[in-house]
C-alpha cells in the first residue's frame, strides 16, 4: 500500500492478510464420526474429537446406554449457527418425550490445524 504524508511524500507499507476460509466439511466430519460409532469403532470416532477431549469422549462413548447402531437417535443432524476463525457453532435438535431440545455442538481448530469437535 502507498500512502502520502501531509508534505506529499510517498510512504509504502506491506503486510500479510490472513483471509479466513470457513470450513465446509464439518457436517461430513460429524456424519463420519456417527458412522464410526454405528460400526462400534470408538477409536475411529475419536479421530473427529479434539485431541485433549478424547479421553473424556472415549469414556462417554463406551458407557452409552443406547446401542451404538442406533446412535442417530442420540446424535442427530447438525445445522450451522455461527462459523468464524475461532470456532464453528452448530445446533443439534433432538426430540425427547415429545419435546424438542436444542444441543450445542462446537468445532474448533485442533493443535494440528484440523477442525474437530470440541464439545457437544
């Protein structure tokens, strides 16, 4: 960029602009995680979970009271709410006892730069 000072002298400056490209595959990652759970492959499902959250989710996945083949009754489809460079917020709707409940699903960039589920 070139700018002029009040005395008319030209000044040049340059910089790096990091343009955020929102991830477009998070719904696919959610579905792949659910597919792994339906197969009973907890280790494969954990690859879609943030690294520092995996142990907690391993315990949760192995102690679910629902049959993993029926995981879609618990982990339903997700819809994007807000996506920015810090994270991607999704909503998961589930009907329980005739009432619809909304659950928050958060994806973040992991330590290796890959977008993964942080919490749901």
